[in-house]
């Protein structure tokens, strides 16, 4: 799982890649009470020729995720930096 923390004082924190696990969400999270959240999952498929995992339509996904974040007035992010983190 790709995870990056954000706060109003420091902005975006250091990105982390973590093993898959259930999400731990504080009961006071605004997304639980006011619906202020955006989720944009990438489609990852295994290449039939070489067996390597590859992402599907990454640029389109990043554009959609950024648009959703801006629409919801969530903190903006650099799509190229996020793509670098994902690589």
C-alpha cells in the first residue's frame, strides 16, 4: 500500500510503501462524518508475456485523481512526483 501523510502545518510527508493491511481510521476523521475524501485506485495487471506487474492508464488515473482532489478542495499534489513514488 502506498501511504503519505498530510497536515496543514507541514504539507505532504514522506511517502511509504507498506504491506497490505486493514486501514486504521480515527473515528473523528472528517471523511467519516462529512464525506471529504477521494480514492483513486490504479489497476495493476500481470503482463502475460513477461509476468511483470504493470499499471494500466496511469496518466489518466493521475489526472482524474488530481481533478477529484481539486473538486473536493483537498490538498493538491504534483502528479509527476506521485508517479515517481509509485515507480
